[in-house]
C-alpha cells in the first residue's frame, strides 16, 4: 500500500492522509475462488497419504472416495445416448441418466449393476477417468447416490427433533411442525447432498489404475461387473 507524504508542488498538507488503496494486480490477495480455481490438485491425495501415513485406514478412505467418483462417472458415460449426438454431431451438455444402471463402491473397486457389454464398460471406464481428470468434475456427482438419501434422512430427523423440542407439546402444533420439517428437508436435501458428494464422499481419481473387470456376484448375491483398481502415486 502506497501513501503520499509530500507537500511539494502546491499540494495540500491534508494529502499526507490520502491513501492510495489501489493494489497492483500482482500484489492482490487471491479470492477464495482464485485460490481454489485449480482445485483439486493431481497429487493432493498422494501428498496427504505421505504426510499422514501413520493414520490407520487413511489410504482406504482416500481410495474409496476416488472409486466413488469413478463409479458415478462411469454410470454417466454409459447412460449417454447416441441420439444426443445425432442432431449436431457434438456432445451434449445435458447429462442423461439410465436408471437401469447402478453401482456400489468399495476401497478395492466398484460393482456395476445392469446389463452392459464388458467391452463397452471397459471403454466407458477409461473415458470416465479421462474426463474426470481433465476437468469434468461434475461427473463425480450423481443424483441417485446413497449420499443424497443419507443426507435427506439426517436432515429430516434433525429438523423433526428440533421442531419437536421448540414447539408446544400439543398434537396440532407437532403435526404442523413435522410437516414443515419434512418440506424443508426435501427442499434442502438435493443441494446439501450435492455438496456432500462433491466435497466429502468423492474425489477425482488421479491415483487409480484399472486392474481388471470381472463378471461376479456382490456380497448379497446380485450379479454385477466388478471393476478392481490399484493405487498408484
């Protein structure tokens, strides 16, 4: 910050108190958006694991978040309809959801449910990982994720308990309060679920390498493809 303390050239003595608040662009304090414009960083999880390797289970948690994002992105890629490209010959920005497809993530890989050709699945996984690591981070979030349901249930329960304690213990007031709690939770849950997925339960899969894809059954006996992954620095 510069100040003017000179009286030369007939300037007023009050100019001593005149502050120049203009800061050169190179010296400006970066805003929150600027600071995280390149977020996430490709090495952030690997660096975190090296620094906090003494924490038990940290690697599994980091892997699970990355696998979760890859699972969502793979479902998005498989859901994209060829008809979306027919009109203009260009990819559409509208994400299409095939509700016949689903997934379940583990720290070793993810199960993919639904009828899909294994060759198409292999291509979809490679494309999903490439698009995620190239900046299409919205593919990591999916509206049918269990995170959204968990957030909605916790929010509804929390608001219901809150209005139960705040309102008079009479049936009419309690019913009205419960209805308001459920309505409020329904309005807030999608956005909060999106934020929870983006910042808590998923991470860009910079450190995942696809090991193999097999046709198998999940722990509950349902048929699925299992995409096994390895951690790479």
